[in-house]
C-alpha cells in the first residue's frame, strides 16, 4: 500500500505542477490581449469625441 500511496502522491504533485504551468502560460498571454483592448478602447473614445458635437446638451429650451 505504501508504493501505491507514494505513486498517487507523485501523480498529484505532477498534476499540480502542470496546472500551475498552464495557469502561468494563460496569464502571460492575457497581458498583450488586455493591452490591445485598452488601445482599442482609447481609439474608440477618441473617435466618439471627434464625432460628438460639443454644443449639443449645453442649453435646454424650457419654453413650451
């Protein structure tokens, strides 16, 4: 039984190591993706500001 439990312990250890390696790889790939998303959001914001008309919404006509 000691051999079997030792093997199970080693298998569990290997699985944990693989899980951590996979997680680290996924996290390192998300950095560039997030950076591209932020750049896209900045460009979209600039386009919206260019398209918006600054005089709209400044005055409200309350006369009926």
